[in-house]
């Protein structure tokens, strides 16, 4: 058995998202709007589209209008085309314009908090740090120990990069813990990935 070309592309895209540390977006780069409309007769496609947009890091502004940092465009076009969903979506680049009267809630940080569930993501990061922070400071006794610890950390980490759109720092809560969680994971990766791979090669030789 072997992966198809499509399967290899999917795995490679996942590796890029999960195993490489992505820089946060810059506020000066603006926003990407995805405006979509799916016929009622194809409502299953609507669910698929929303799921893919969520994985790409989009947040919901209104019905049929989703937003993400502008750097997501290339990945979004590629993923939606791969799944046959691109025909439903039109993309726009946008700049956030606060209310002129400066009323509470009109600033960009408040808008971002409405578009994404940052509280849930903050909690998920806190749980990851609490569970795996000690591992990042512990030298494994054997390659098998390294494999066990790395697999556990990777399993916990792998969904988080799909939930985090890497928003500009200026728009995040003041006590945001996403960078600390990334420090923990990539510290574990630097410490354990090589001995874990040695263990895999040993048992599969």
C-alpha cells in the first residue's frame, strides 16, 4: 500500500502547519475576507466549507462572511480548490475601520475577540502547557522514552495550529499564552524528535 499523490500533498501540508513555527501576522498587512454562498440543495458542501475555513484559521464575521489574516490567502485557495469548494468563495483584501465615535467595543482587539473564540484557545494552550511543560525540561533515559514523550506531545499539539490563525500581536489578549505554548512544543521537538526517530528506525529495521 502507498499514499496517493493527493494523500502525500495532504500529509505535507499538515507537516507544514504542525511542525513549523509560523510567525504571527502583521497588522499592517490587513485582513482577508472570504465571502461565500452555497445553494440550499448543497448544504453538505456548506458544512464542508465552514470546516475548511475554520481549519485555515478563519473567524466568522457574519453569515457567509469570514475573516483571516491576509497571509492565509495562498493556503486557502489551494485547500479549497483541492476539495472542490473554491467555486463558492470570493476573496477580498480588507482594512478594519473602527467606529468614528470610538464607542466601547469598536477597537480591533474587541472585534477580533468577537470573530474568534480566543478564550477557548487560551484554555487549550494552558492545558497543553500544564501537561507537557515538564517534558520540555526532562532529558529522556532512552530513545523509546523519547518516542513516547514526543508522540504524546505531538498528539496534543497537532490540532492547535489549526485553531490558531496566528493573529497580529496587537489584536490578542494582553496575557495571551500562545507563544509560550509554542515554546514548549518546539522545545520538546528539538529535544526529542531525533532520538524518537532513532527508536522508530530501530524497531522497523
